[in-house]
């Protein structure tokens, strides 16, 4: 007794040839055929056409070709595969059955792949085995065609599964695939790390307990119970809902919850793809940007207040419009220089020596007329603008009336740290300039220096108009427990 399954599975097909020949010679009494209705025992008992009886029960398509390559016989399975009747197939050329290349008999008795042409205009992948045989003195070619569509589909599914798994393993976001009931069927490596275990097989709400990341998002999640959230994620699109995971390990981290439908080839929804994107760094950047914008607004308001106050005070004390323009331009230039320094140092601070060199550059620092002496001191950003204004007022006065107005005049600037380096003592000393008579005069510049040091530097200024030249002593704090709410604007308010 021979089995058709065995004949189909055993390749090369010389075993099938031997079986067919044995049937033809009457050496086989019966065969077991695996047909559409299951295994069947076919009693041959010397039938006139035992080959046809066997072939009609085959699960593969089968045909016989004459010596010219024309079809002389087809079984019912081949009719089903092509969608044509036997009368439409018999007499046709073998090549007309295929789209593209026509399979040929191989010397090693192996099958070849081909595309079978269907009556509906489509095609079907098949595996074709051919063997030329001589039976009863007649030469014929036996051909079997195995439907490979199911196998190809299985291979495609397996390939797609491997591809999807590769994507999930390489994804930097937490990605899970939900069935229609909200149960997780696939999960990325990142999702497993967030869940602390493999979430596959669990409901989404079981694997990822969610809380709203902000009060504005609370209403979105509040509409759903645990069960309804699973159902909603599996069947409805979600976009951009900020959430937090109710897990101590994820404290302080924010995620963006999104969900989209997963459809099959028929465009029917079979579940959804849910992502949890870590937006913690983005949120921090947004918060920092908001803080920087607020700080910028604050600084702009302070600068405008400074400009307004300096303009008003300068106008009140200027004897003429040209004098006002010169004094006001110089003071605004001092503010501009200070902000250039802060921008270049990203508001971190600057060495005191570098600040003096930059602010006093227009007055000849480095040419021997301004001598700078003191240890390295790093100034906080908050000190740069008020010190720039103080130094500008001292240098402007020296160039107009003091030591820098005479050919041999000299300014010496020295400093030292006091009170465990918490405060700085600066001495501005002018010598070699015009003789100071009558104790000097005090104007808006003097008032500005006193107020800036007192209000914005948390210090004291002592300005002495000695006959040999001005001597100014400044003592101010290098660090402050609190930054003044208003920068130098407070020092230039009118009386």
C-alpha cells in the first residue's frame, strides 16, 4: 500500500515514478490518498486507468503532457487551481499555464517555482515537478503543481513578525501592540524596562499605571476607568496626552501617550499600537526656556528703567543739549559694554581684572596712565553692570577734570579681599592732575556712584576730593544671599 503524502513529501520524485509504474504494471492493489476529505483507500483491482484514479484524488494539481508539450490530461485539483474546466485545459500548450518563465524538467529531479496563470487574471505561486516516463510504450511527461500560496503567506507572516520584532527591539520609545480587548501581544525592549517585566499577556492598565502629568491633562484620563482606558487605547486614536507612570522608579519622568489603529490586509482593525515617548528632557528644556524668557523680560525692563532714569537725571544736570548728549551717550555705552561682557560669558561672571581692562579701554588702560594692581577675583554676573557704571563715572570725571585730563596724570586702581573674602575693597587714586580746590564739586555722577554702591553692590563709597587728586574707596559684597529685585535702576532713581 502506498501513500500519496509520502509521494508528495519524498523528493527526488523517482519514488513517485516507481509508484506510478508499479500501479500501471498491476503490482499495487490499493493506495491511500490524502484528499480534500481526508485519507481515502482506493482499490485498484486491475482497473483500466489506475493512474487516473490515483491522480484525481491528489491534493496537488496534476497533468500529463504528450511528446509535443500539449496537455492531454488534467485532474480536478488543477482545474480548481486555474479556475478553468478540463475541456478548457486539454489541448493547450504547457507554457500557456504560466506567467513569466515556464518551468522545465530538471536533471536532479527537483521542483522549480513558477507563477500559475488563473482565469480571473491573477496568478498563483506553485512548485512544479516534472518527469518524463514511458508507460505501455507511450512517452509522456508527468507534472504535479503544488499550491505554495499558503506556505508563501506563512513565510511572509514569519518575515513580517521578525521585522516587527526587530523594530521593537531597536526602538528608543516604549511601544506595545494591543489586541482589541486591550491585552498586550507584543512589546519593545524599552516597554519591558518601563514595566519592570515583560508586559506581554497583561492588560495595558495592569502593566502601565498612568497619572496625568499636569492639571490640564487630568480631565482627559479622568474620563476613563481602568477597563475603559484599555478598550479606548485598543480601539480609538490617542494623540499627545502627557502622563506619568505611577511607579517610584519613574519619579520625575514625563511621557507622551499616543495610540493608533493596527489594521490587516482587509483594512479591518485588529488592535492598536501604543507608544510612551519619554519627554522628560523636553519638558525640562521648555521649563528652562520659560524661565529664561521671564528672566530676559525682567532684564529688559531693568535696562529700560536704567535708560529712563539716567536720561532724566542727566538732562536735569546737563548745562546744554550737547553736554547732555555726550554724558548720556557715555553712560549708555557703559551699560552696553557690561551687557556685552555678560553675553560673552553667558551671564556666568568675569574676572575683576578683565572687567577693568574692558570698561577702561577707551581711557587708555595699558598705556601706563592707568595702573591696575590686585589679586585675581571672580565677579558674579550681578556685579558686572553696577561696577561698569561706577567705573565709567570715575573714568569720565578723571578724563574731564582729574588726572587723565593732564599729560602726566595717572590713575592707580588697587584692591584686596576682606572679611574672609566675602567683600572687596577697591581704591581709586588719582595723582598728577590739576589741583583740586575747594573740596571739589558733587554732581549726578557722584550721586550715581554712591547709590549704585549702596543699593546694588551692598556696600559703601567714600569719595574724597584731596588737593593731589580724587581718592575713592569702595567696599562691597562679592556674594549676596539674595539678588536685588531691581538691578541698577534702583540706584538712579531721582530724589
